[in-house]
């Protein structure tokens, strides 16, 4: 069996409930997973939660809970996102699981065996919120921030195990050179390269001042640094170290999706740990941008944190999914606002797609008792609708393979606009008046085929709507069984099958 396509999201801290940032990466990963399945690949899609570390321990304490009680109470909010947003993850990993402990211990031992771990003393600063040791330059930057706005940092002096990160400076630079696709988008690679060129110091990978973590094998006074623990989830999730068959089937990961703030951990530390342990490196780390909310940074103190449960309640999962991936080029920052969602719904979903589907199916109900008509001779215009679809499919596929969601959606919506224009120009209502049944049937048959193609392509983005349209087209098999290659066969909707116009797919929102 050929290797599965393996896609991951970051694992989320359980000291807080999910917000738009979490939903964003998870939705993006889901669209990739669904699209890869559509191409005929077997896929493994992993998400989960990061449950160890000082931050979780402190948050639990201040809530009068034990860390595991906190984790158990928050984790369901993350697990329930899958149902809420129609996420098709194959597994959900929690770093407090036994399988993960075994995996972290194993990779730690391998790295130790490679001679890359030594005991020394760490003296410096630690950023608790980001669970990161702070370099001299970072400290200067932090000190420039007014004290009340500055993230909480702590002076640390303790015995610590170190990882010989410095040893991997050259091998990492070589890897980036040989595999420039390792960090995407491309402009992010430069940041990573200059960070590494700036010099890598050995990394403290254990702590003794708190206990909420996986103990260092052989020295339980120390717990393993939370990022060493967390990054390892990506191999635990595919069976490391015990299930070799599953591991070989899935590893290396094809893409780790991450936010830009955690790129360094994924593109520098993680590959260094893997090199040391003698494990293959993931193929790509893709860093996406950050959302602001109505022009402002999202933060608890501003009280503007976007709750995915609320957005879905108001707009539905499909609209949320579509908006997040259409609004900004994947990789760049963007702004979230209700007015921006409403503009997309009214302009693109209701007017563009919804209108095309409802007027077409309405006319088939009216003129052909709901049965998809037989086509007669195809004219130039009809053939163009088909040829444009085939050309569009190629571009769409290429853009999806590049993880350029917004481009793929623009490509698809340009085609929808083209088909809507074809409808206007062919004017089926006039053909009906003229009793030109042959032309009327051919035109409506053509439009229905175009809708079939569009439906298969929107399925990864808007699964609920695609299933609805598919049912209304009267297609017998489930859309889930359809492949991209089926979309390339012009004639998905068979003559004679029964369509149903149904209720409006995307009701318009009042702009106010
Ligand atoms: N636990 C670590 C990841 C470990 S992965 C081995 C972590 N967790 S997190 O819960 O704090 O953040 C998860 C993700 O949310 C990050 O990828 C981060 O970029 C993303 N976002 C947080 N706020 C965001 C926005 N405002 N906009 C977009 N994404 C944002 O980091």
C-alpha cells in the first residue's frame, strides 16, 4: 500500500477554551484532508491537546483543580469542535495519554544515546505563557514592552538537561537548502534561515521547579520540557514506537500546519530532535497568519475573543469554514468581522452559488417536472461550459496542492460566475416561451453538469452544503464516494434523475 498523506494541526493548550485561532488551523487541516481523499489518497489526519507544562499547572492551581482535572474539563471543548465544524480527524491525541509517555521516553532515550543530551545548569529567563526559554535578544525586545503589557517572565536558575542544538545548525541549514519546500510559505523560510544562521545555542529540555510533565527517564526529579513533549505527539499519533506498520504507513508527515508564532519550534527544534533520534523529517511545515478581530488584536483583556461555537450558531459551520479560507491568503494575517462574513455570504454564497443552484433546479421543476432533461446537439456555448470546467479543475487542483485555498476558491467562483453568465445569455425562460424544447433541455442539462462539478469541489470546504446540493441534484450515490476524477467526467447528473429546488441554501443577511 502506498504511503498515506499525513496532515497535523498543532496540539492546543488546555488552559483555555477554543477560539478562532484553533478553529482556523483545524478547518484548514480538514479541508486538506478532505481534498487529499478526493484525489484518491488514503489520509491520516491528527489533532489533539497539549496538556503538560508550567502554564497548565499554574492555571489549574488558580482554579483550585489538579492539572489533570483541568485538562479533563477543557479537552471536551476541543474534541467537540470536530462535530461542530465537521472535522474528519482520524484521531485526537492528548499528551497525558500513556501511549504518548512511552513515545516521549523513547525519543528522549534515542537522543541521549546519540550523545546529544547532557546535564548542566540553566540560568536565564523563561516566558511562562509561551513556555519558551528567552534569548538575550528576545529579552531586550521584551523589556522594551511596558511592564503591564509584558508577558510574564521568570528568572530561572536550575539544574537542567540540555539538548545539543548547536550541533544541528549546519545540518539544518543544509536541509533548508536542499528542501526549500520544508518551510512554507516561501517567505517564512528566510526568517527561519536567518534565525538559525544567527547561531543556535544548546536548548534546556528539562525543568525541576514544577512537576506537571513527563519525568526524565532515569532522573524523575526533572520533567521533560513541554515543547520536547508536545512536538513528539506527531509521531506518537501514528504509532511510534511500537506500531511499526502504522508508523511506516504514515510517517513522515506531509504537512504540519502551524501558526506563525510557533514556526520556530516546528522548523528548527523539531527537525533537530528528529535528526538526532534518526527519524525522518516531515516534508513541510506550513505557517499561517493571525486573525485580528474588528481591527484589533484578539485578547481576553479586550474581551473580543471569537468563540467558534457562537459563530457557528449565528452563521453555520459551512459559512464559517468558507469565510476563514476565502477571506485571506493562507499564510497572511487577516481581520475577522461580522460585516466581512455577511459580505461574503450575500455576494458569493447567496448570489453566486445559491442563485445558480436554485434558479436552475427551479427551472427543471417548472419545465421538466423535476427530471434532468436529455441533451440534444451541443452548441459551441454548451461545449465551452464543459471545456472551461475541465480547465478550471486543473488549476483548482494545482492551487489546492499548493495549499492556496483562497486562490482555489477564486478559481471556482470565477467558474460559477461564468456559468451564471451562460444561464443569462442562454435565457432558458425565453427558450421555454418559444417552446424550443431541444435547446431548453440541452442548456439545463449543461448547467446541471456544471453544478455537479462545482458541488464536488466545494465539498472539502463546505461539506454540509455540498451534500445538500448533491441530494437536490438527485444523484444516487453519496457524494462521499466521489473522487476528483469523477468531476472530470462531464455528465455526473444523469438524464431522468429527479431534482428538487428546496429552500434557499444561503439565506441573505441584512447588511446591518
Ligand atoms: N500547544 C502549543 C502548540 C504545540 S504543537 C506541537 C500552542 N498551543 S495554543 O493553543 O496556544 O495555540 C495553538 C495555535 O493557535 C497556534 O498555531 C497559534 O498560532 C494559533 N493562534 C492563536 N491565536 C491566533 C489568532 N489570533 N489567529 C490565528 N491563529 C492563532 O501553541
